[in-house]
């Protein structure tokens, strides 16, 4: 079963006041039928402007979350926040040292620089009108994860301002 992701193109095609700008004799992407084009409304935008608006909006949402605030999603869909968890660590092979029996030495790795905590973005969707809330998930993109990691690495005490588990 292939997962279906909702992209900015899907959101634009559901926008009621979409305008279609034609650049030359090329079929525009995404294609909008003529009966759905409404360029006379004050809120009408083409795809390029719509994409820029949403990217700026999501950039501010990312900054809002990284500062340790809780972001409420409209239509009672829940809220996002960044929580810190106590990390148990993981086991990895130390490739530089070999034990007497010829195997690599096992090493237990923890986040000592943050007192063993890691930060995770969670979506609380209780009391939401979703039919099966367990089927939905939020997976942050690499840009968001890098921003969060850079914020924590700039000062390791930044992890203390996130909600505790």
C-alpha cells in the first residue's frame, strides 16, 4: 500500500480563488480547468505566489515551535509541540578497538551533552474530528529537523525549555 502525501500542489487545487498565469505556450503546472479559474476576486493568486505565501508561513511556524511554544492547529485538529525525552542510548560497534576474541568492542552511546535528553516534535490529536486519529502522523521535513538540531547545538541548555515527558 503506497502512502499518499499531501503537498502544496494538492492544497492549491483545493483553494477556491485560484488564478492561472500562463507563461508562454506551455501547459501550466499544476493544471487548473478554465471553469475553476477565478482571477477577478481580491484573494486570487497564482501557484507561484501561493507557494511563496505558504513557505513563509511554515517558516514562521517552525520558528514559533523551536522557541518552545505550542502551536494550535485550526479546526480542532490538535496542537504541535516539541517535547524532550530521556534517551536510553544505543549500542554501536567501536571500530577502532578489537577485543581478545577478535570481535569489535560494543560501546553504549548516550547524549551526555544534553544530560541524556532528546527533542521530538509531537502532534496531540485527542478530541479531534479525524475518523481514525491513529492513522495520521506528522513527520517533520529535513529542514525542520536541521533547524531544531542547530538550535540545540548552539546552546545545550535550550533543550531545557521544551516540555518534559
